[in-house]
């Protein structure tokens, strides 16, 4: 579509908008519409993005009647592929990728950005690639850990960047990103120094995924030129799907080096905290005095993320000794109160949204890597 102003973005399975924050940070997008029928997510979106239409249940939308967009995002439900669920894959009732593929086929955005758990690589991702091929889309994909940007937890996630094969969308995206650099207004991720994480060598001796053997897509939408990018791009039984906000035990007080194996112990974040005292409340949903918390073995990981974000960690537990939503919000790299200050949003709804959400700094890093990995020939195509 012709571009005369801010790039228009449509968001599927929006949650609290973490993936869209990353796209806004990189490309300077404006939000055209969202689609999320979860009551808690809908309340967050109505509060944070007033005036932006929520299409509600994406499985019931007539996409021919929806505003066309430049970029489409979607963090579609991870439960069918997550180790925290029953891994029913495409037989799970929550598997809504076919509906997302239908939207993609009608809207034909210049770029699409998707996120899911790393376990999706070994369950159901072949169906996603097949659908993209049938629609005539090329793609880059890779797994990125939150710890790569200094976060206190692993949260290994799969990110996919797709574009119509008969366009120069990767090159166009590079220009969009360059144009938006001077106008970035993203969350605390603005302070991240991602320079040392821009490239990642493929480990030698790894088998190429089956998708790489598929023929390239042509202008009629036949075939697929899929390219996994970076370590962890191939389906592997060694991929760890660390769902939830578990902390890294004994993590060094610096960002995890690229290619470094994460510790296997991804236990509950409260295991490392000895703070169970009553906590007075301050503004932004955070405790008034977060100092004095002993995070035990998790202290270095927490200190690392505090240094990156430039603000201290809230107390991990509330006055009743329960997991504190502002602490999880901080773990996810969100602006203070983005979820926890939304009026009439219950604690359980806050934790559900935070647990299911996309971490903006991690997504920004992933998008940067995916754009850099696109083949040079496609990066020089005209808009």
C-alpha cells in the first residue's frame, strides 16, 4: 500500500501490546486496530489505546471489511505448543493459526511479525510454513532468549518475520527502520545497547531444517523460501521452553553471551526471595521502597536487569506473600504501571496478561536480528 504518513499496523492476539511496542520502536508505526477477545487484554487495550478499534474475536472477522495495514503482528496462543500445556498442537481448540493465515491472505501486509514459544518449532511450525508458502510469503525465523538483552529470565521465544515473496519488503523494512530511528518513543528498551548481539553464528554440524529444502516462492505464490536464522532456528529436542517469569539462578551480572547455554534451573522467581514483609504502596502500582530485598541466588540476574532498565526491581511478593504483578511487569521490561495501573483489572487478570505477553526489548532485538539476516539481494529491492 502507498505510504504517505506513519506506517499502519494491525495487531492480532494483541494482549497488552508488547509485540506492537517493538514494531513501533523499530518502524514508527501507528496502531490501526487490534483483535483480542480476552476480557483482561481488552480492558488493557481500551485503557492504553483509546479510540483504536478492537475487532474482538479474530475467528469471526470479515477481513475484506478491515482497514489494510503495512505491518501485521500476532503473538498467537502458545498453549498448543508450550511445555506448560499439553502440547496438543494443531488439534488444540486454541490453535487459531489457520484464522491468522486467512487474515494474512486477505490483508497482504508488506511485513508480518509473529511470536510464539520455542517449542512451536517442533510442534505445528511446519503447518505455519506450509501456509505461508501457499500464500506466497517468504520468511526469516529464529529463537531469541530474553536474557540476550540482559533480562533476568530466559523466556526463549520464536520470532517470525514474513513478507510477500514478490516484493522487496525486507529492503523496504530496512528503510522504514532507518527512518524511524530518530523518532523512537518505545519503552525502556530505548536504553538497551544491542550492538554486541546483532549477529549470531550458526553452530557447526547442525542439520538444516526441512523448510530450507522447499522451493522458493514465486509471484503466483508457489513454493517457499524459508530461512531459519541463527542458533536455535532448527527444531531441536534441546530447545527449552521456559514459560512464565522464572528467574535465572546464579546468572552473571551481565547480559548472557550469544550462544551461551542457559542454566537448566528455571524455577519460580519467589524461590530466591526472602522478603515476605508487608510492603507500603507507591505510585505506578509499585512498592514505595523496593530496597532491602534479598533475592538470594537470583540476585545477580536481578541486578543485571536493574542496570539495563535503569530502575530497581519492585518487591517480588505482596503483603500476603503472593507473586507481585508489578515485579512481573518489571521482569517483562514494560513501563511501570502499563498493566498494573489499568483501572478495575484484577490481580489474576494482570498476571494472566503478563504471563502471556511479549517482552518488548526481546522483540526489538529479535526484529533487529531478523532484518539483518534477510538476503542481500532482497534488501536492495525497490519499494
